[in-house]
């Protein structure tokens, strides 16, 4: 059995530019969506997480920090989004969830709803299709 050596350019800071990683499958996209929605769009309930926030941003002790809550977001909706994001990279999925977070956070009452997700999903799909068109024209 022969060994394969992968040569990574010395100046490359990004492994994903040197090695091709295919887009995640349906299960992986679903898992990524759950992970990122919990990471970015749910309030912190444990005192250790709150304490960590206070240490990183002491001003949050004096100024009440807004937290986003999610409403009407079901497992079925997450699976629907995973199906619609076929071909998306993990980074594109993360950027989509961050966009949902930012839209919800900019409202007076920061609640992430299905309407906000649908709006952000349309934009993400347009951006993804534009990116594919640019790559095809190279």
C-alpha cells in the first residue's frame, strides 16, 4: 500500500482552499442548522454563560442585554430549510443563521419568527445562485 502525500501551499492560511470539502448532505445541513440556531438565536439560561458574558463585556451588567427568542420554529421547519439549502457550504449556512439573528435583533421585540427565516432564506438562496453563476463563468 502506498502513502498519499497532500501538498498544502506554504502561504495558504485556509485548509479549505487547499483541500476540497464537498457540500454537506441533508443530515449534516440539518445538524448544522440546529447547532447554529441554538448558538446564535437562543438566550443563555445558565449562570456560567451569563458570567462569561459579564467578563467579556462588563458593560452588559449595567445595560440590559437583549436576547433573541424563537417562536413557531419546529423540527419540520428546520428540515424544510435543510432541503432548500442543498449545495450550500457550512459557512453559507452559518451566514444564513447569522442573518436571521441580525434581522430579529434589529426589531424592537427580538423574536425570530418563520417570516424572518423565510425572508433571510430567500436572500441566501439568491446569493448562493449568484455565487454559482460567477463560478460557472470563470
